[in-house]
C-alpha cells in the first residue's frame, strides 16, 4: 500500500489531507474528532483580536440537484477568546503529536504579529499560516487581502514573522489579484517556509428579487463575501500551476480550492502541491469523507506504481504549456455512438447555435423513432462542445491527426500573414 505520509516544509503529517482554516477548525473538539476520523492535519480558524460575527453568514449556488456547487460566506475570523483557542490548541497537539497542527493568524502591528506567533509556539503547534487573504470584513480594516494585494507589505510582514518564529511560516494567498506570482515573489523575498493557496474569491452569490437584498440576507442588506467550493477549483488549479511551473519559485505549496474528492486532491498534487486543504466539502458532507479520500488516493498511487506522494507531486507541470507551444498537428473529431444515442438533439442545438454547424440529422432512428444526429467531418473543428453537452456520454472525440505537418502559427507569422502581440495573433494583414 502506498505511503501517504508527507513532510511539508518540516511539518510531518500521516497524509496530505488537511482541514483548511474555516468553521470546521473552529474548536479543539472539532479538530480532535477530525483527526480520529483520519485527517492528517488542520489549520486552526484564524486567530487575532476576536470579532463579532453576523448571524446570517452563508449563501450557496446550487445547480439542479447539485447542492452547494459554490458557497459564499461573510463570516470573519474567530469570535472565540484567544486564550480559549490557544488552550485547546495545546490539548489537541498533546493528544495528536504526530498530526500536523497549524494556526492561521492575523494581526496589525509588528509587535502584535510577533506576540501572537510567540503564544502560538507555546502551544506546541507545528506552524503558522499568515492570513493575507480574507476578502471581506477584515480587508476593510487593512488586514486580510488588503495585505496580500500589496506584495511589498506582505513581504515585510512575512519578515516580521520569520524574525520571531522558530516554527515554519506559511503565507496564505488571495486570488483577488491580477497575477498570483506577485505574491509568490513576496513570499520568496520574505523568506517564508511555504505557501497556501487559494483563499476565497470576492463575490455576491445572488439577489433576492422580492426584496432586492443580496444573499446571505440580513435585515438591512448584505455585503460581498468569499466564494469557495467545487466551482472555484479550476481557478485554484490555474493559480497553483502558475507558481509551480516557475523555476524561481521553490516554496512548498499547500493547495486549497474546491477539493471534494481524492481525484481533486491528486490533481492539485500533480500540479505541484505537497499537501491539500479542504473546507467546503466537510461543511457539506462532514469529516467522514476522509475515508474515501485516503482509500482512493492510496489505490490510485498503487495503480500507477507510485509508492509515495512525492512521486505524484508536480507530474503534470511539464504538460502545462503556453498557447504557442501547443501541437497544431493534433486533430480530433466527434463520433456519435448511434446505439446509445437517445436523439435528444442537445448536441445538434449546441453545435448549430453555439459552435461550427458540424452536426446534421441522419436517416437513422432511435428505438423510439427519433432521428440520430451525425457528424459532418468536413466542418467539425474538434472543439469538444457536443461531447460536453451530451447527457448520455455517447459522443467521443477521436484522434484523426494526419502525419503531414500542419503550418504552425509561427510559420504563418513568418510569411507575413498575421501580426503578433505577446505571442497572440491579433489581426490578419
């Protein structure tokens, strides 16, 4: 059986699955139950000067029968006393010495940051995670993402933390920026031991069209919150990969954002993460999901002939390329399995109205007498849209690449056919 244990910037953990700093890590009782269930680590809900939280805190984006595709929250950092959190943190670490326990922290002045780190160290915690990324409530006070969006300030505070810390210091990145790599440079310059990304995305989940109050609703209105859950996974993967592929960036990454299954976790690890953090999935389904995550990831590594997480880590980064590096000789075509097609017409409508008009109706009929669509291979661009909308998965994309070389966009430019700006063809000359 594959070894799932990890060493993340000097922090040992029995597996890479950690709870992210959030409501599931609000108390020692919760974290101890999570560790008993199988979680390898946890990042305590952000400590700082306790706040008063609103009551109506969460709103969700659902799609059909899929509940909580995305979750919005307007909750702030811990509203429990600092001494209570620190006492419970010590109790957790004493009972679970081999599990990873980190404290997410947020402070104001240099003295406040360093005093908070000292008090966290006294609990026996394994590391601290600097919250430079909360997108609401705290950023209006000059904290959270207000720091992460200013790399020079983030670098300075990271240095403060490193000056006073004898345990690893992680920096948690905000996605509410133009380029995540700016925060990566700041973390490197500030001598952080590792990074965690991403935190939640600024959002308004929706509006009640009866009283016109955004969700989640309070009596006098609402505010923007942080968006998380399965819907943010593609954004998180891109930001992880953007850093992971850079040769100058050498810090361990803890991946966060929409991780619901072991497959999600494996994707983050394949793009360079050494650990993963989970929040929304636990809020939706409970701590028990860890059993399937551990079994699934272990079984996958066994199937691939890998004996450790390290063998999977970063395996996909070499396949993340710039657009201009892509293989222009690769060609796929849609193919419809007439035996399983229901004749619903979704592929026809999608292609005809939203793509390349490459699907026609054939003379063949389903058992219920509906016409079966067929691919016009001359018009088909291999865009994948039909296979994506097909509810029965009866459309596959077939490799029909030719052996002869297709003219690349660089060759087209070289012969004077197009103008290029930053590697993008911008106009036909």
